C-alpha cells in the first residue's frame, strides 16, 4: 500500500535536515536537461517494477532514467531477483574468491574481445581509480589523454573537461580545465585533452606528447554522441603507432550495445576496457578487462615495481556477481538486443518527428538504446558543439516530464527489456504534450 502524503512530507523533511541539499547528487555545474529534482528533490521513489517506478505518494512514473542506465533488464526482473535471493542465503560477502565471481570472469572473457583477464570492483568510478594506477605503473609515465566531454568516473584524476564541466570556461585543447572546486592543481599536470571525433587534432596532440603518455582514454559513444566512421579506427592506429594503450570506457556502452560492448559493435578492440552499470541489473559493479599483458600489474605474482595495490572489502562480492550472471543469461537470449536497439531507434525517430511537427530540427546523436539528441540545424559530433546548441527546449521538456507521468530529463534516455509499445507511446505522447505547450 502506498505511503500517505504526510509520510512523504516527513521523509523529505528528514532528508533536508540530514542530507546536504536534501538529495544524493551534487554537480559543480548543472548539466543540461536536468530538472529541479537534483537541486531540491520533492518526491521519493518507493518501489519499482519493470519499466515503472512508484513514488511514496503512489504516483506511477514511466522510468527513462533506470538507475542512470544500470537497470537494462527492467526493474525487479524475476530471474535476477531469484538468483540474488538464493545467493543471499549462501553468502553475501566473504572478501575472498567465490564461485559467482569466477563464473562471471569466464563469461566476460568469452564475449568481450579485449578481455583476457578481468578484475571486479563496485562501480565504474572505483574501477577507473585502479585502472589509471595500472596504466601508469606499466608505462612509468603519468599523463593521460582524454576527450572533451568524456566522463571517466568521479575521481580527481579524470574530472577535467567532462560533461559536468562549465564548457564556456574551458581552455583550448590540450590544456585541461577542472570540473569542480577541490581538485588539486597538481592533477592537471597529468591530463591532456583533445576534441572528440577529430582524429587529425587528436593525432597532432598525441604525437606532441607521445613520450609522456600512459594511455589514450575514450568513450566509444561519448555522452550519447556517436563518433563518425573512422574515428575509433583512427585511435586504434594512433595508439599502435606511438605504442600507448588504447582504453575504452564502456561503462555506458558495455552490455548495452551488445554482449561484446562497443568494441564488438564497431569492430575496434582496445587494450583495456572498463565496464559497470548495465552488467549488474542495478547491483553495484565495475570491471577492468584487458589483455594479459596490460593487466599484469593486477597479478599478485607480478614483479615488485609494477605490481599495484587493488583491494577492497566488497570487491567481486557474490551478490553483484550473481546478479551479473543472471543479467548475461537474459541478454544472451535471441531477440534481446534486437528489442533494445529497435526501441531506442523508434524513440529517437519519434522525438525527431515530434519536434519537427513544432518547427524544431533536432540532431539525434546516440546509437540504438543510447538515445540522445540536440536542437540544431547542423550535425553534432563533439561536446563543445553540443553545448552551443539551443538547450532551452531540452530544459522545458525536462521540466514537464513528471506532469505527464515520466521519470526522466531532457535527454540521454535509457530503455530496458521491459520497455514495449505501450511505454514508447506513453513517452512520445508526453513529449508531444509538452512541446504543444
């Protein structure tokens, strides 16, 4: 039975009294398309099922957030629930090797092209902190090249020129600009930036710093913006030429575009890749996967001087590993990815048509189940261009979603296997109604 309104008021009052800002997110610069729920939340989510969430007031909302993309099979998928429930009765955490973790390592190595060895963590952010240590230990160098707009976890080492930064304040590439107060000035010395989807500019920057670089980091679909053909292939050739590892951040694309991630989807294999989100069906998980050579610093038997610290009380915990195994079982079935790609493509086309009916041209920039767009008459290929587009319609769309029964913002929509025709119609009806206002 749904909680009464007074209980919602009580909980919100408790949140505002004890949580900074009454919520769980803090951004130094407001990302485009986010509503007031990040500034001062005015509702709580009590439960979820399939493609929907319910507030503590009993309000049902179509979910296009899906745990920031972590719930690819739909909320409360019965097979995931059953598997995790059974595992709870066996062991929740042991801080030791368990059967689910071993089975999961073999499954990932079987489907991800770059994966000869894997190591598990609790989030993409945590995995990135260790991955950078691995890359720097191998190279004996500290500098990394990252692309403008790309987000590689909430670590000081990579919080430069991300989609959470203030683009008008960015210095020109290759000079990094921190996204948040509190970043040590010394961190900037270890970062070089480059414009996304511009292989010529990237090549020039990388060649100028080739003797300093420990790695080239790339989101294959950067913040919902897919690169043009040839860019990822060009990065692979560049990394080989200057003998620097190419690292794919597949926290968004991994297991969402296909079982093999973006690297299988595009046919470009990195030396190292990081995964998370969708693999765990909402349970916290992060993965570093790579060649045996690049993963050597994580081997406890590796020589002194290259072996790195990588430990934690809940790493490879059997609950998250069990959820991931069940998730891979579900995603491996015929038709799973056809459904995800078809739903995402239909939503992207529906958005384009809805805006066009109101005289607005949008540029869909995502791929398949990663749905993003920008209001512009010209194609969008990088983040500086994206943020120079008209963001007002996206903000207005975000502000009106909940009134029309949708939990989601002005873009970067996620879908799950639980999203069907009715959910697509609901979303497009909401968009049409908001645009009509």
